[in-house]
C-alpha cells in the first residue's frame, strides 16, 4: 500500500498484473467451474473422449500420462464452452475493469470516502472487509487488484458476495469466511494493508469483545495501514471506535455530498514506526493474553 507521499510522487512499488496471466486465470476458472457443475459420470465420459483423441493423435507412440490426459480434458472443455480468444477477452476485460473501478458500478454513492484510498492500493495488497454492509468496498478494491478477504456473520451475505465476485471475474484473489466475531476470527495469512469495518457488526458485541476484535485487527495490520470504519447502524457511529485507537492518526477525508447528519465514516492510520518501549511491549503482551 502506498503512502500519501508516494501517491503524490507516483512512486509505484509493484507492476500491474499481466493481462496474459489474468487470461489464463479466466480460462482455468471457467474450466474448473464446468467440471464442478456436471455429474461425475459426464466427467468420466470426457476422460474417455480425451483418451481416444490422444491415441488417435499419437497413434499409440507415446505413453499416456495423467498430465497429458488432464490437459486434453481441459482442451475439450475449452472448445465446448467456446471461450473467448485472448484478443476478444482482452477487449472485453479492459472495458469491464474500467467500469468496475468506478464506485457507482457497485452502488456506492459519488464521493464515498473509500475513493480517497483507491489511489494508494497496489496489486497484491491484502484487504479485509468486515460485515455485509461493507460488501461494496470488497468488490471495488478487488477491482483495483487487491487480495480481498470478506468476513461476515451471515451465511447469506457471504454466499452473495462470493457469487458476485465470480460473476464479475474477480474471484481469483478473493476469500470469504462466515464468523461470529465475538467468538472466533479466521487467521490471516499476510499483514493487512486496509481493513474496512462495517460499524454495524460491533453493535451486538460487548465492549470487551469490541476491544479484543479491534486490537486483533490492529496487530495484524502493517505499519502505515488504514482502518476504514463505515456507518452501519443508527445506534453506533463510526467514531465510537476511536477510544480503541489511541495511537492511530485520523486521516482527513473528503466527505462528499452529505445527505444526512450521520457520519460518513472515518479512516485511521497505523503509525509507521512504534518504539518498542517496555510499556508498549507490556500492552501488546496483555492484548494477546486477553485474546487467548
């Protein structure tokens, strides 16, 4: 994730993903989706067809291996699905991705505060989105090539987001979990660059559980990372989390067109460098102990 200074200086650290690589992922996703959608008997018939085709092509001169057979099955499925050529896919993909990178494509209002973070996202940045009320942010940041993990307590919300990600071609770098946040939280594989939190998920948590959750997210966020807290419930404003972030800096963000007096959300940045004083070490240890 870029800092504000790096954005101003246009100092990118990572190149955008290769279109060729994304095309291969598109083909593989369609092939695997087809395999998962047909009965096992039909899949075995495809295997028999692949064996016959390989024998006819090689006249029995080569040893039939599992790899050759799998490759042949994939080619048969590609022909059956009539997948786009790279040139046609590229034209469609570039038009679609341009639309997907606009907030209104996902139903987000113009001037939504998440727009301020978009120029700072780099390909491969790890983003966590908590709560069904923030699902639009999950789609938008996936369209900007972030690796997105979506967590909600509602199975229906998770399935809806998974389905939309797949239909929009954004599923290759997406993972979803169903979790009761007061009791369990998935282990994340990499430090977070951005966490987007629907404040509505905190309403039903006791204050100690809210603190444990926010402390856990802070510990898993890299220095300079941002937590964006969005309004999600009329009885809990995003500013209610501020006591849990005493050392984080609140970022000034454009507020957009205000239609109500409700807070549009807040953004908090983790300090770039935190001194390992005895007090800080003791506090971090106490947080980890309280969560175990």
